[in-house]
C-alpha cells in the first residue's frame, strides 16, 4: 500500500487541475487519478473564448498549461487509472481503490466531470463503436467529413458552435433541434442565423424535430427525423450524424458512497462543496447546481481545497453551517 | 435618464469583469460601474502564480486582458463612478444612483470587492494620509524603502509575499505577527523561513506581537510593539510600517438594501449568489463565504450571470430551492 496522501483528486479535468494547483502549492501531498489523460471534455474544444483573461486558446493548450503549473508544485498525476470504489474508515481516513492499487488520503475531491449524452436511438451505438459516422465532437471529427453531408442534433452552446465549425468542412449541414428556441448564448445564435441566411448557405435548420434512427449498410447513410408537432417522419441522406445533446455526470462509481440526484449529479452543500461523507468534497460539472463552465469548474476545484484546509484545521466544521468569519482569505 | 440596461455590474475587479465578459458575450446590454479604475485590489499585485493556466502574470497585465476581452463584446465600463444608492421598483426594475447619474437595469450584480483593513492604532491614519511611511501594498511601495528599515504586520498570504518582496529593497525588515503560526500557504511560509535562516538575513520575525502605535516627527520613525503573552512593549526604529492584516468588504453603500453579515459581507444564497432582493446578485470577495481567491472571484461573476439568465427566463425562480435540472449548461 502506498503512503497516505493528504489529498486525492479524482479526475484530471479543469476542476481537478484547479484543485491540484492549490493543494500542491500549499504543500499538501497530492495525487490526481485520471481515467484517461488530463483534460477531460475540454480537450475536444478547439477554440475557447470564455476563459477570462485568455482571448482565445484551444482546450489542449489550456490543459497543458494547467498540468505544467500543478506539477511544478509536485502534484502527482496518474493517467489511465480508473477509480472503482471508495471507502471511509472509522479513523476518518479515506480509501480509494483502482483496479491495480489502493490509495489512502485525509481528503478526497471528486472531480470526475461528465460525458456525452446519447440520443438512445437505433443505429447510434453501432455506428459510434464502428467509427462509421456517429460522433459527439465536431472539433475532433469535422475534418473527416470534408465535402460530405452531415446532420447535427441539439440546441445548446456546443451544438451551435460545433455546427458552425462543421459548415467549414461539410458540403451540407442539417441542424435538427427539438424546439424552436435555442438554449445557446445569443451571440452564437446570431452567428448561426447569419450563416443560415447567407446566399447559397450550406446550413439548414430542421426545428421542432428529433432524430429517431440512424441507418445505413456498415456506415451512416441516412437519419430518420420526426417533427414533434406533426409526427411526420422524413429521411435525410447523410454521411454522418453529430450528437450535441448535453452531458451526463461520470458518477456511477460513487453511487452508494455519496448521494446522487435523480439525474446522477453529486449532492453537496454548494457553499462548501461538502458531500455527506466527511473529508469528501466535490468540484466541477459532476455536482448538483454546477454552472457547467470552464472557469466555474476550475474555481470549484480551488474552493474545494480552500474548504479542505478548513476541514483539516477543524474536522468538526464538517457539520456546521456557513459563517463569514470562516472566509479562508480573512485575517 | 439613460436607456435601461439588462445588467449593471457594480465593481470592475476580477468578479465584475468575469461577469461583464459573460453578460456581454450573451448580448445583454451591460454596464460596469467602477469607483476608481478597473482591477481593484489585484492591481496592487505584481506576481500572480495561482490563476490557473497563467504560470506567472502581474495584476495590471491580467486586468488589461480581462478588460479587453469584455469590451470586445461591447460591455460598457464607466470608471471613476461611485454608486451611492440602489432601489428596487415595484415593476422589478432596479435603479442605481451615482453622484451624477441614474441608471436602471433588469438585474444588478454587486461586485464591489474589499479594501485594506487598518490596524486602528495611533499614527496610522496620519502617516498614511501624508504618504509618510505607512503603506498597505508592498508591491506598490517597496522601491521607496530602498536601504531603509521597515516593519511589516500580518501573517496571511499577502503579508508573507509582500514581506519577502520588501527584503529585496529594505536594508532590514521586521515582521510582526500576533501569533506563532501563519495562515499563509505552507509554500510561502517555507520561503519565509528560508529567508529568515539565511546567513546575515535582513529579515527578522517578532511573533506573538502586535503594533500598538506608529510614531515620528512628520514621518514614521518608530513602531511600538507589544508582546501579547508578556505585555512587554518594545520600540523598533524604522522608516516605514507596512500593514498586511486583511480586507474589509466595500459594502457600506448597500447597507439597508441587502442584508449584511456582522462583518459587513453581503448575505446570499451561495448556490445561486442571490441576495434577498429579486434581480440583485453578488459576486466576489464582498460576499459571505467567499474563498477570497482571484479565480473564485472571477467564477463568482460568471456564476452570477448564468443564474441571472435563469432569473430572466423565470423570475419566480428567485424564491425556489436548488434543482439539478436547473444546471444552466444542461441540454
């Protein structure tokens, strides 16, 4: 068994790396356990314009900076390491099990992030696994659809951004959205509409509509689309379907250890990011009430560490309410 | 009277600029009212190493980037504009009064930040106002004390950082701290101790001690220091006293409009940053429970805007509890 850590962070995305920077800079023995490689979902973003003070940066570049910053203060990052279970011992120590190893720590910060939500329609899983035309990341896969026709699904920020990105590659893009209105930021919706209204635009909208099936022989050849108001079904011939319908939290592995909401988000006290288990904090998109933005995820990680220090100073604080004197930056 | 805004942000520091970026990027008509010039306290910091993804940057450089980023999306920033009062009208519109003008908006984000805390000892005010040896900002004023002797007071991050900075200029630094232990991050305390233990170090600690008076003829000539355990008083001859004992929130102007805690922090629902007045949010160091870090202040501003959008979609949400479906980044 490895030597105990002060702090184990589960997840090496923006929330986990924000936590790692602060924990290691404070000289806490810090371990980040990352299922794949650092960055998480943000790695699939090519153009970030809303991380304050960065005019424009790609996801991978931003993550590289964050990793370098945290590791220079000796945070340890283990990649390709999946956590399969957690336990809280009577002495307050926390145990984190991976497939090959067992770690212990005084505090754990859960920052597993979230994953792409599926449409759950026939053909989706089959063509996704085969790499045969179903994708969840426009930034990643757009170049594969040069001069081809694609269908995109969704109405949020990512849906609009990635649809616009795809118009630069595909010969034609049909955006299918189940409502008339878009959840995306207005500046993005304006950009979308400007594109739709261009002369000879290669972008068309199919509103009040959902994709009910993805069909083809060995690869995507068409999407079946249903109008939710008229129930009328149409077929769109295409070479690919991009699914942009949001995220689901990666919280399966903590089920039964901490409390989850109906939709699988980790329940917490939002003032302090405490779960129901003493010493176990939560940060980022996986928690109830998260704003799902890059900088808010990073700040969640930082907040979790600030409150972890409060917990280390006084473990009985765990069950106390909010007090402004606790503000960790105070005198 | 000016045309109504969607969003008025009071305070142009990191929290206010984070909010301004998100509000303007979402095409909300956005006004930032700043008492002095953008940046607030962070302008007095020369070396920031804990804003994730920036290895090292100065406060003024970071603020310049944030201002440029927000104004490129048309956020309006009025400097040298002090807010003197707020009102909520029956129709839900909010009124913001400055000395010269009156503005209205659908939502207000309070982000006034905080100011230096005083020692409240004889001589402090007199010498401060005269620019005669009392300072609250090592980064700003250290060069004025080249080859001179100074006393610093405090034990937090800023106290340690700025004391170390001063040792590069002053011939001798005496750091007075009322406890044995430091609140500062361990990495900083280690750096401090290494400096103290250098051969012929120009840094000495006077622990368990407080400054009780600052004396001199027209300028600082000595500090009177009392040991809190023995009550013994000593005199330290010096040319300057640097006071690093924390911050107080700049919330005098909202007293009676929103609720304040005993120490003057704005009370809010930390999940959504809502105050008791519908449409009035709070962000940054001025609120109860703030972690008092740069990135957490920025994220507060972003969070306030995300929840402001929820309020605009459904004003009745103001009095509802937390629901994970509300997560604004959801589908």
